[in-house]
C-alpha cells in the first residue's frame, strides 16, 4: 500500500474522531442547558 494512501486514510480517521469529540461535547452542553441544574452532565 502506498504511504500517501495510508497517510490520507489516517488523516481522515483522525478528522472523524475530532468531529465526534466536538459533537459529543456540544450535545452534552446542550442537554445540560435543557435539563437544568438538577441534571448536569459530569
């Protein structure tokens, strides 16, 4: 396999991971805001 292809695949996977982390964090903040102070996410 070409090193360029491997690098592109890994870059794509890392970008997906970073997006998932960002999306999860945003969803947690959104849920905490909707749920109010009694149901905070830790």
